[in-house]
C-alpha cells in the first residue's frame, strides 16, 4: 500500500502573468489473490487552479481504477475497470483578437466509465498472440466508444547461437478520446455535438539482437477519424 501527495506551485511575472497551483493525492494498494491472481486498486485526486494570459481554470478531478490480473494455464489475463469525474468550478478562455467570442462557464461536470480486458495466448512455443478491447462511456455526453487491439509476436533463436534472436511483430490497436469542454463550447463551437475522436494504428516490425548489435525495421501506419479541431469550423 502506498500514499503520495504532490504540490506544484509556480508564479511567473514578465510580459505575461502566469500563476499555476496543482495538488495531487494518490492512493494505491496491491493484493495477492488465490491461484496466482492479483488485484491493484488506484484512487487519485487532482486539484488545479491556473491563471494565464488567455484564460483561467479552477476545478478538481477524481479517478479510480481496479486491475485484476492472473493466469489460467498458458494464458495470461488482465481486466480493468475505471471511473473519472471532473468538476469545473470556473473556466475562462479569452479570445484576444475576438473578445466577443470569449468563453466563460462555471459549475460544469463530466463523468466517464471505462472497462477493458485482454488475454495473452501462447499459440506455439515461439508464437504469442494478444487480443483485447476497451469500452469508454461518457455519461454527460451519452456517447460510447469501443476500441480493439491485437498483436502477434514470433521469436526465434538460431541453434548454436543462443545470444542471437530474431523477432517478428504485427500489431493493430485503436484508441479514442471525448471532446473537452472547451472543444464543445469554445470558439465557433457553441455547444455543437462532437463524436469521440478515434485513431487506429497498424505496425509490422522485425528486430534482430545479439550481444553487440540490435537492428530494427518497422512499418507504421496511423489513421484518424472524427478529428477534433478546437475553435475551428467543426470537424
């Protein structure tokens, strides 16, 4: 069990004035369960108070997460559930070139629930597969997002050269994020309805290692959907 507290306090005076104060509290607990399973519990709280040239922000956020992991036979499992609640006491965004477009709002709340699960399977002695998925639900927006992930890893050692290793990896993963309050109600948005921003990545790579050298060759592709451009002309 661990408990930590951090405080960050900064004041900057020059051509612009910046005042920032953040405090965070984090409590974690690890528990060993029967049959080589385990549980990790994490609860964190963040307090923020910022004044900057183009606005200000004051609020807090609390986040909790429970991880449950273990093995059944040759398969490793990991399950996670989490919840986040953010309270915005006051947020201000000043448009220096367009003062009439400045945004101020108070007493706003957003909440998000998430759950994920994945399994790592030993298909062959040298071939491992990992498959999982995550679901996120924004309560205030009544929007959800499901993102999958999958990977194959093949490892081989040359006979008579135990220090040499070849590795081939193929991986697909996706992620998402919900729009922030400033993106929902900021300049030129005026509370418009925005979907989750989504990104998907595909990667194929080869790695060679020995006692002296490591060589890598990687092909990587990323695609984004429903990209959010804050304070622009929509998405």
